């Protein structure tokens, strides 16, 4: 989708420092963090919301979860973290993505 900020980031049209990139996903820090660690895991494919997930996305979703597991360990978040998918009217960017939040204030 041409107006989607996450599609532009994934295509390299908006300069963003990636924590990790695979063939199917880009991972970067949220620009408006809600926790000491706030990371976005974003599919390169434009999937609008949870309601648009198809059975063909199974490998993509599993890959996103495996990345989340790696980041939880890499950022030492085992003691407390939150993983959530965004979709529906509370989603600021109409592109499926996962948030990883964690870390201690201080």
C-alpha cells in the first residue's frame, strides 16, 4: 500500500535503523516508546489487521514469534515483558504489527 508508513519503512523509503531484518519482517524501536524497551516487529507484506490474517500467513506469524523470543532474551526481558498484535480501530498504522514492551523503569 503506497501510503502505509510501515510499508515505506520496510522498503527503505523512510530511513530507519533496523534491529533485525529478514526476508519477511523488519524490526525496529518504536519512536514513541511506552516502556524502556519498545520494539516493533513488522511484516514486509501489507496485512491490514488481525482480521486479514490467512492460513498462508502461518509461517510469517511463527517467524514473528520466534523473533520476539530472541529479542526477549537479547534484551534480558525474561522477568517481564508484553507482546501484543495491533489491529482494528486502536491501530495507529493500518498494517499488522507486533509490539514487544519490557524493561524496568529506572
